[in-house]
């Protein structure tokens, strides 16, 4: 084979050889530039619960009804949420209040549109379910406060409240979402869906009535533990028999470790507003809590509440 013929063959086959060689090479892995990646904010139930309980040293976020009414009468621009049923909201509500009814998906769907740059004041009927909503709002990064005793037992019994009532329907601005993390909003949704699953049972809203709690106590049901979150001096003056005392406050962070996860925990305070907060906190930590409806009872909650119904108490 002459030299010229060999050169021709090489020129003919060289492109094919290059194509085969390149085709056998694997593409180099693409490494994303970490500086341009967006990290999705997470939500830690344990961190939230620990932080909230520690902050109880600064108060339980239940706002005085008389101060609330006074500020509204003075024309202050407060962001107010009414979580009562839509028909009750329509009949009359605090001026400017938006309606996010309890027991509806709006409780987690609208959480993404509430302001995070100002306090949010909310109320229900008696302060019970508002106590739970207060916690879930704070899970979403909203500085929320529950108006003491709600509409029926608080606002509507405060002098001059008529001046702050309207029937105008106020719409929540849903044009822009807040900065609540999707993980936090999912935790809020999970909590409400599991809570609303109790509807139709004796434990609706994660509550237990005084009568059912008394029946449980009389039956000596060892699958239940009674816990009072009242102040030690009030606990000493009168408590539900068998109940242990873990006063509301930072001490709960240490006390939780000793609570059983295989028992139903029936919590009482004075009116039920404080224990409704702990119902959410304990549920997030894997416990099975219930709030005693209207707690031990106060003059404002009469005739509801353990003492108001004349049930037995122990004293020191």
C-alpha cells in the first residue's frame, strides 16, 4: 500500500474515530452554585415549644379585655381576628375585625396572610379556642394575643363596648403572603386537622366537660392523669383530687420529660384559657392532652367550672 493511499485512509477514518472517542466520555457532573440556592426555612416543634414556654415568664399572652376595648374606643388601628362562627360574626363584631372561623380550613389557609410586623388580637366566645389559635399563630411567626374571656364573657361585658361594634364584613387582604415557612404552616394544618378529627366525640376541640372529667375521676381510670397549672397557693387551697401541680411557666420545660405519653392528660387552670395553650404545646411534643372546659371556674365563668358546679376538691 503506497504512502498516498494510507494518508487517504487516515483522513477518511479520523472523524469516525474522534466521534467514537468523544461518545464514550461521560458528561461531567453539574455542581450547583450553593451561593444561589434557596434554603427552605424549617420548623422544629421542640424548639418552638421550648422557646414559648421559656417566654411564659413574661406573661401568657392573654390580653386584658378592658384595655382592648379602651384602645379600640380610642380609635387605635389594631389588627383583630374574630374566630367565631360566620353567622355570629355577621350579627356583630369588633370594628375592623376579619373573620377566620374556628373549625374550618381557613384557620391554616389564612395564616399565610396575617401580618408579622404588628400584633394580632383575636377572640372567640370565651377565650377557650382562641388559646389554641394563639399558639398556632405564633408557630407561623405572628405576634398574637388572645382577648381575655372572648366575646361572650369578656368584650360584651366591658363598659362602652357597644361603641366598637359593627356588622360590616371586613375582608382579609390575600394579595401578598407573609414570611411564614411552609414547614410551619404545614405543622399548623396538621394540628388543626388532628384536632377537628375529635368533632362528634366527647373530646371535641380537645376539651373535656366537667361532668365527663368527674365521671373519669370517680371511675379511678388509671389511663388518665389530672394536672393543674394553677399557682401553687391556689392549688393548695383547692384542687381536683389526684391532680398534680405544674404551674404555668418556664418550669414546664423540665417537667414535660416526666409526663407519661401513654396516658390522657386532663389539664385545668382557672378558666380554661391557659390550658388551651398547653393543649397545643403538649400535642406538638407527642402527648395526649385535654383541657378541662372552664377549668376550676371563676365568678365570670359561672355556672361553668369545676368549683362552680360544686364538685369535690382537696386542700392542704
